[in-house]
């Protein structure tokens, strides 16, 4: 059973990261024209796309290869040049039903706020096991069982399941739950 669980965990890790081909347009001022032009285009690509998020593909973690840099097109009336770039990148795209490890960033009476790398995830108090209750008097505030066998507070690492995502043009937000087997505090 440990081997099956390990295989299942490995599949989860492989399903949240993707290696895909993407396009981007780099616009350069004429002062960058010269012998280092292609190095400047590549450096600007890394700066502009790594760490960003597109609703369609997810969070761009790292550019792995630059497949091509097209011929520059002069922008009329400006003097700037636009270079079309095709590249491959590793992206992080969360989906409903995925089980992920997160870090608790805030605890209050409405629930838990967590971060999974660049992804923000909220867990409502209704999605926290009923045997856990919010304790506003503890320092820091936490959710804990009556016997204090399990205590979840800020900066703890927890395992959660994504029950939904909201995607907009430049960000992805998730809603999670702790109401399933093997979810909760990671010890």
C-alpha cells in the first residue's frame, strides 16, 4: 500500500507542472541595438515572463529553452522594435481535486488563508473538520481539536484538496478543503 500511495503522490506532482510552448513579444528601445542584441532579448524574456501568471496556462515558473527569436518589426512612429519569441517553460496549473501542500498565512474565524507557491488558497471554516474549532484567545490564533492533538496556526504546513479555482486574466485563486482522508497538518 505504501508503493501505491507513493505512486499516487508522484502522479499528483507530475500533474500540477507542465512543460509547454509559449509565445511572447519583446519590445526594445533602439539603444539596445548592437552586438549584444540577442542576449538582451533573451534576458528581457526571462524578466518579463518568469513569475507571471496567465489564466489560460497558469503560473510561469521557469523558461527552459528559447526556440526562436523572430525578425524584429519596427513600431511605426516610435522607433521601438518588437521581436516575436517562441519558448518553452515549466508552468504550474492547479486543478479541482488536486491534493497539495500549502503554508498557512492567516488564521481567523472565517477560515484559513494559505499559499501554495504563487497560488493563494482559502479554506472556509465549513471545510475544516468539525472536531476542530477556532481559538481566538491563543497566541497566535489557531484551529485546534478539543484535546489539542492537532493545532493549525500561521506558518504551519498543511495538506489540502482543491475543490475549486477561479481564473482571471492575470491570476488564479483556489478554494480548498481539509475534509478528506490524509489531509490536515503535515508533521
